[in-house]
C-alpha cells in the first residue's frame, strides 16, 4: 500500500497509489527472495519497517492506525529501497524499482521554498541568455520537482520504464521464487524492537517538515 494511504487512512485512492503499491510489491519480493550481501536479520528488519502497516501503534485523530513512515521518508529522500541493499548478482530489477520509485519524491519531499523558486528563475534566465549551461539546472530542486511531477502524471512513462528494463540483459533465465532469504518477522521480536527508534526518529523528522501528507 502507498505511504500516502498508510499515513492518511481517509485519503482518496488515486492512480499514483496503485503505481506506488506496484513498486512496493516488487521491493518486498526482491528484499525477501533475491540473494544479497545484506544479512538475513537486517533484511527482516527492513521488511518489517517498510511493509508492516504500523510499527508503534500510532493512530490518527479518529483512532485509525497510521503507518508508512519509512516508505514516506525514503521515497521523499529519493532512496527507495535503501541504498545499502544490493544484490549478490546484478539484475535489472533493482534498478527498475529505484526508477519507478524516483518520481514519488515530488509526492513526499519537503515542499519547494520561495528561495528555491527564486534561485531557479535566476539560473534559468542566465541559461536563456546563453550565460550558463543548461546542465546547471538539473540539480536544482525546482527542476527535479517539475521532472518528477511530469513523470508521476504520465502513466506511459511508467510503462516505458518497465518495458526498457525488460529488454535489458541480466534477468534470470529460470523464473520462479526460491526460499525466502529473510528471517520471518515473527521470529525476530528483538530486532523489531531495535528498529523502532529509527521509526520514531524518522517520524519526528516528518512531523517537523511541512511536506505533503
């Protein structure tokens, strides 16, 4: 389920929620079953953090359970799944998940400031006059936001991204899942308890920002 729906149980369900949920299904599958240098307990912790609806029994004003903190945080930061997770054997699927997730920065990141917009307009004016290379705009928050929003509102971009990934070499010749490589979440209660401070820290970071829900 999308972070937006988990964070706001009464939120209207839109197409972006379905696309994000698809990326999460891929993320859960890869983190559960694909060989990785990350040890089984660490993987289980991140599966718990990402894909359990609520970690600390948080509720909203109407008493509904609220979750999705780590999804919100990492999608807004542009690091989903976490960069520390790699695969033992290179595969296009992890890059596909990261590419599909990247436009959601526009949904979950801290809103643009007046200073961001002012800086972009100043640099853009210099580009228009030929006094600055256009590449200097690419790392500007306004440029990234506009690009992400353009992709987020274009289902064809997501379909094209999937098609491009499927045409790349490196996919497993034999389809099908093997044994689950992460420890069952039910069997690592101690690790889950150690993970909760991270959830609380990220929750505090989100609550102090004025980002979108």
